[in-house]
């Protein structure tokens, strides 16, 4: 009986050993595949982060350029409005000075006639009034 059972037990042990070795080999292959997949996953994450960083930098650059362009347009518009306002102020000042000059000439003429009884020439009054107004504006 030992002669029949021993070879059979040996055969069963050998089959088990072969299955164990096959399973270990398969496990080793699966381990290598999972390590390769993990490396590929890590590389994909690094690439995705780099793409995100690049996209963010591009967006920041575009927003900065757009902001500068808008700032420049606003600056140009404000400069034009300021220039227009200065021109209107200058025109209003000239008109006011003209009105003041005419009014002052009339007052001086009336005062001179009332005080000394003689009416000076309009040219001399205009020259005197303009000189005084210019002195006031410069001083």
C-alpha cells in the first residue's frame, strides 16, 4: 500500500507546488503591471498639473493684457475729456474776460465823465482796462 500511496502523494504535492509557483508568478506579473500603472498614473497627474499651471498662466497673461488695454482706453478717453474741458474752460474764461472788459470800460467811461466831466477815448480806456486785467491775471 505504501508503494501505491507514496507515488500518488508525491504527484499531488508536485501539482500543488506547480500551482503555487504559477500563482506566485502570476502575482509577480500583476505586481509589475500595477507598478507600471501607478507610474503612468503619477506621470499623468504631473502632466495634468503642468497643463493646469500653464493654462492658469495663460489666463493671467490674457487678463493682464486685457486690463492694460482697458486702462489705456480709459486713460485716452479721460485725456480727451480733460482736453475738451480745458478748452471749454478757456473759452468761458475768454468770454467772461471779454464781458468784464466791456463792463469795466463802460464803468470807467461813466466814472470819468461823472468825476472830471470829460469822456476819455474808448481806445485809451480799453488799453487801461486790459492792462489792469492782465496785471491781475498774471499776479
